[in-house]
C-alpha cells in the first residue's frame, strides 16, 4: 500500500477549473489530458460538503496529527469568496479537533487585493505564488489570453502579500525552470521577495517529449545551488536542494519528487472526481483518472485503487535500471509522471534522469567537501 500510517496528508481541492492566464507550459490546459473542458467551472456547495465529509471521515479513521488542504485551480480565486469560505469552514467543521488543519492557496497573484488578503487572513489561509523570475523571465511564458504579460499584475499582488501587513500569510514561490533565462538572475529576482521557500519546478515532460540532452536543467539548478548553499544563514529555503541534502544524509523523504516517498495526497476535481497526481495529465488522456467520485466513494477507495497500488513507496516498484542506480534512494526514480513513455507506460527512468543525476551528485560533492573541512 503506497502510504504511511496516518493515511493521506494533503487534499487538493480544485476550486475552479479555469484560469485567467494562458501559460504555454501549463500541465492542465496545454497537456495531453483535456478533461478540464468537461468539468464545472466552480466546485459547487454540494461537492464541497461531500469533499469535507470524506476528508473528515478519513482523518477520523487515520488520526494524523496534521493535514494540509490546498485550494487549487486553474486559479482558485476565480471561485469567489463564498465558495472559498464554504470550503474552509466545511472542512474545519468535518475534521476532528485533534488534527490540525493547514489551508494553503496556490495562486498566480493577479487577483490579490487588500480586501482579498483580509478575507484570506480571516480564514487563516496561507498563500503560495507562482512566479518565474523578473518581468522578462515571467512574461516569456505566463501571459494573459490576449498575449499580454502578467508580471505587472502578479508583482502588484505579490507586493501586497509581502508587505508588513500580510507577510505572515506568505509561504513561498513556485517557479518553472526556463533554460533561456540566466539561473543566477532568476534566483536573485525570486530571492528579492524574501520568500520562506522557493520551489523550482522542472517543466512537466515525458519521454514522448523529453527535455534536451546534456543535463541542461541539472546544470541550471547546480549554478543556483552554488550561490545558495554557501550563504549562512539562509533566509530562503530551496525545496529541491533541501530535499536532496536531507535524503542524502539519511532522512526519510516526504516527497515523491525527490526520494521514493509515499503517495500521501489526493486531488478532488470541481465535479467531485477523485484523481491521482494531476501532473499525470502530461502523459495521456485519462492518466490521472481513478474511476472514483466522492459522491459514492470514500478516500480509502483511493488508497486501495490500482493507480496508487502500482506506486509503492521505496524502490521496489521502480524499473530495473533505476533499482540498480547508485543514487536511487535520493532521486527515487524522479517524479512519477516524468517516467511515462508510450509503449512502456511508467516503467522507465525519469525523462529528467540525467539532470537529476548531475544535480544530486553536485549537491553530494558539496556536502562531502564541507564535512571533510
């Protein structure tokens, strides 16, 4: 069973299935799976109540000390304040008081205003923002449907969020790596916002459309690491570096992106369908589907579904090439969606295998040098 004792820990609620941006790398709208077209735009009150009840029942059975509920999209703020407030209050009411519930919103920041931030503060919702660097880097890919860049609007919202009044709500930035940008300039632009954490994301690709050869993404990230690592104390965490360091030093991983951690998250779409990792949309139509819906299925059915059973934690479920690799306990085979290859499904190394290998060895060499010194 691909979960730790305590069951699921993260519940992604697709509050709105549309977006106000048209990012050219988006795994929801630009990928093979186009099921968003058939989903209702906003999660209805009835679906919210069903989702809250299923989450509450799962938590009551598994009794974790904490869970995280992610308000997601599309752009979740398009759902409106009534739907967001309903989701937060319904889940809090359904979850036993012995479990702490942390609410997080992933937003493009375009719709962040003082009144919106006041509203989210009252609900105790923390906020992560998608930003790809400075104006030039960000606007290369993150544009409005009319083609205009979104940096000005996003930075205005982010400026409010990072002001003294609201900074306590800010949990970090997500940034998709772009090889056409300078890594150090991009890192400097992101770090200037003083985020608690930066999540650098590899563009979601598979062996059907692999990244360029030569481990260019690994080299890009290694240059950022060489600037970030010597800085003490570090005001900003970088998630991929922190995870590689922790797992390399023997920590048990809590992620399926670096390290072969258990699947502890579930996605509930706006129509109530229960899906696996929604990044699987890059693989083929229907890849995230489980055939389950919260109207008739509980979340234990998701845990026991075939989609999760084939993703056993650890390395035993990986392909032979991965199991024989010397760094497999660190990379864990890479993100599951990135392993897809037509004809052999997910029984492959990551399409980013060379990039991960370069970066992991680079980080481990830096650790070894420091320990030796």
